C-alpha cells in the first residue's frame, strides 16, 4: 500500500515529468503527494562582499522555489490528487535524505534524473544519485 509519495522539483523538464508521474501513481494508489523544492544557498556567491547582492539572490531563489512548487501543485490539482507543498533551505541532497525522510516517511520518492544546470546535468544528477543511494524509501528517477 502506498500512502505517501514525495516528489522533488527544481522546475526542470525532468522534474516536471516526475511530478506528472507522481500524480498518476498517487491517483492509482490513493496516495498523498508531498511536493518538495529546496533553496540551495550554496549556489549563491558573494560579489565584492555585497550583502545587497546576496539578499537579492536569495530572494530570487526563494521566488523560484515557490514558483516550482506552484507549477507542480497545478499538475496535481488537475489530476485531483491530494498534496501539500514545502520549501526547504539547504543542500537538497541532505534535506531529501534526512529531513524529508524523517518528516514524511514516504513510501516513494520521485525525482528527475538530472537538474536544471549544466553542471548538475554533467553528472547522473548528483542529487538524484545521492538520494537514490541513501534514502530510506524507494526512489524513482524520471528521465
């Protein structure tokens, strides 16, 4: 029996396919979906030590994360699947493997195989690989 599905989204095409896949699985099994997006401040670099630049970038990243969960929520609403949205701050790998596993105890994690940036696409998707190897739940990677 599948009760809880976590879907991680960064707004990438692969992540949105993961959202659609999680919606179909949730519909089939009567599960609830927890939509997760993580603001990774480590991607923000200081420019001349400017706190203004840092604040501007973190605001932009927060806005982007909220947009990502809203896009995902729209897909689940259209599928008539129950869901909640959550935005975390930190390293996505550690958030998904530690905080998300502990808080939601999901039966399944669904996520895109690769991320939004060229650097993350160069690897199998460092977040996807890390989560698939360490999560206390089954992990489904979507191309």
